[in-house]
C-alpha cells in the first residue's frame, strides 16, 4: 500500500493549524478542496521545506522576491513579505482604523477564548470571508489591547 504524500495548505492562523479552532465555512471548503491528508503549515515552514526539498525552486522564489522588493531580502524579510499580501493588508489596516475598545475586546474574546480563525472573525464582524480582513481586525484589536496578534495568546 502506497502512503499518500501530504498536501500542504499554508496559513499563519494558529486556529486553522491546531485542533479546537472554529473554522469558517470558507476555511472548511478550502481544506476540503485540498483533498485528503492535508497538513496546514506556516509560510515559514513551507519556505523551509522548499529550501530543503527543492533548493533551486527556493532560490528562484527568493530572487523573484528580491526583484519585487528592489533589495536583497534576508530570510526573515522573505518570510514576512511572502506571508502577507502586503498592499492588500495595508488597505485593510486602514479600513479597520474605526475600531473602538469594546470591539477590540470582543474580537479578542472571539480569537483567544472561542478560537475563531481569522476568516471566521472577518465573517462575524464584517460579513466578509477574507482571511486578510480577519488578520487586520485581529491586529488592530491586539494593538488596542497593547498586544501582538502574531504572538500568544492571539496566535
């Protein structure tokens, strides 16, 4: 019997990767479309796997990112630039500037206590299924609570 190779789905959302996360319907559909034996990994993990398993592909990707950002990127910068749709994320950050402290506390509860994915937060707050909107909402809420949405307990 041949063991099926895992299929990787890349996401920085801890509640998409870890058991106990409350997934949005779109999260579930995306994972279902990936097929069986799906493993959710971070962009950092994906880039590390690419560097180990296909160094030429990794070098090509790294060079492409260097050109796109008009500089030679460190590995840390490469992780960061490849994780976010930077221009879109910056637009979403502007959209969520309206947030008040009560909304921030509500979003923190959804993320930290109820374990909603970023996409589920976007759907609940904005009636939108964009993971980036959910990330922007979580980022703004965490900042208002003097916390970092990329660190525990947020992610």
